[in-house]
């Protein structure tokens, strides 16, 4: 029996099992969360390629599964990343029923988790682009439902990811068949441009962000958070694997400077548009673009500390988005989430409003929230390397915090009606727990950052 076979087969079985409980969201959430957590434990701590005993029986779990001439391998270089993926899924699934997403989130979400896990496992890893395409197909089903018909955002996502897959696969063909190295500068430049196009789509670099605002406006906030976390985490690990595997790519003249310039552009673009939005969901969409830009600035440092910060920021985003989405789902009244419609929403659901605002503030890097330590550390790194990038992060902080204050004023305004959005005791526990976790990780970042950064410890070229 092989570890990849167990991971992917059990994920598929869980998805089919969850589909049987379509009208019982708590059961779906419990099965999805517990199953994902157990798979994370399996990926992180199972003994590979050596016999061990379970209840007196000798068992051997191999690391390799051969399928159609391709190898799926769970090894030290990727098992932490797979474990992180499933733990993030468990965290998101655990609180999903509070946000009442569409029923596709659970079983399609599990299939998407399995697809991203396969992209981490497959060798040659260039074929990961195919699994990212499958994930994008599933993401459309998570975003679009009869209750939240975000067809425009979902279709744009699928079209753009298809373009990214084609660009990356063509670049992969060039790498495998044309002998691209630093000694072939013309071929290296072409391959780099194709890879840049593919990753620009995956990382939602403008103008390839066009799926995000319409999806945010029409989709359930929690569904959007799940899709964003999954796709962006996969994109980050994929980018780091490319940088680790191809020495010539790391030595392309001006590569990391170009990544920083793209990050600066994303940070400025996202932060300026976030402050101008009159839709609460679109504020978070552009705050996400800003956050992606900050992550690219960390990668663009070209040093191990920067890569670790990028991974840490990716882990923190899971908490930030979950806290925001749980709160936003309690106060938003789709399809109208305008400034006027949310006037006085804090009186209708105080805990929901607090959760949404703290999640948004943490995305901005507000002090004593989970998003602050990573940005502060990145500012310290960029102070001498690229001061302009540091000023861009400060601009993003000011703009997104200003947007959060603007919406705080709206939520605390005079209510337009006397409705009260009741929450059960369990929902209140989840909301308060999310707020507490966001603040706790802001005060004690060592609870998350060291572990998350281990997700790429097997990339020995990036982390010597």
C-alpha cells in the first residue's frame, strides 16, 4: 500500500460520504474537518518505506504510487506541504457551517484538496499544472450555486487558469526537450516569460485578477475564502518548487527585482482600490490582491528569510480569511452588500461585525492581529534591500486600515431597521474563537510561523 494512494483514495471516499448528507451541514462540516485533520496527521507522521506494527500486524506504507507512467511520491520534501494543506482544509471546514455556504463546498472542496495534494505529489512536478486546472474546475462549483450565482467570476477563473496551465506546460516542454540552462539565454528568456505568464494568472496579478471582484460580490464569503486559500497556497508552493528545482531560473538577471516590482504594483493597485469600494465584499477582494502583492515582495527578496515569511503569510491568511468570512456571512445580505445596506449592521449582529472587521484589519497588518508580525518582519528585511517596497507595504497598511475604519463607521451607524440576526451558542463560540485566534497569533506569532515555514524545508536549494 502506498501513502499517496491512501491520501487520495480516502479523500475521494470522504467526498462521496459527505455528499450523502447534503441536507445536514453540521454533519458535513464535522466529517470534512475531522477527515482532513486525520489525513494531515497521516501525511506528517506516517512511517514510510519501513515496516511497523499496528495491533500486532506488520504494515508497510511505501512512498510511491505509479499511475499511467507517472509517479506520485510522498517524501520529506513535500509531506509538510501536504500536511499544511489538509490542516488548512480542516480549519476551514470546521467553521464552514457557521457561514452557511452552498452545499458544494464540502464534497467538492474535499475533491479540490485532493487535487492540490496530487499537484504536490506528482513527479515530474510540471504536471502539477494539470491538477491546478482540475482544482479551478472544482472552484467554479464551490463559487457558483443557485443561491450565489457568481457565474461571471467563476467562468473567468476557469478561463484564466486554463491559460496559466497551457503556459506552464509549454514552458515545461521547453525545459524537458530543449535543454534550457543559463548557457542558453534566449531559450531561458522564453521559458521565463511563459512561466511568468502562468504564475501571474495563478497569483491574480492585475489584469488577471478579473475573476476575483465579481466572485467576491456574488459568492458566499466563506466559499470565496476557501477557493482563494486553496489556489493561492498551491500557487505559492508551485512557484517555490520551480525556484528550487531550476538553478538557471534563480540566476536570470533581474528576476527577483522584477518579482518585487510586480509585488509593488499589486500592493499599490489593491490598496488604492480597496479604499474606494462601496461593496464590503469587494473591499476584501482588493485587500486580498494587496496581500498577494506583499507575499510576492517576500519571495522577491530572493533569500531564505523572505521565502519563510511568504510561507508564514500564506498560513496567516487562512486565519484572517476564515475570521472575516464567518463574520461577513452573518452581516451580509446578498446580493446587496453596499454601504447603505450594511448601515447599522453591528447592532443586528455585534459579534459577526466584530469578526468581519478584525479579519479585514488583520489582512491590513494592524498591530496585535495575526497579519502584523509577518509584515513587520518583512519591512525590516526590505529596509536595506528595497526601501520602495517597504513604503508600498506601509501604503497598503494605511489604505486598507482606512477602508476598515470607513466600514466600521457604516456598521456602527444608525440602523435602517430593528432586525436582530440571532446566533446560536455554538456559532458565537466559533466567532469569538476566531477573533481570539486572530489576536493570539498577533501577540504570539511563534505559535504558527515556525511550523508553517517547515512546509518547504525539503527544498534544499532555497533553504540550504
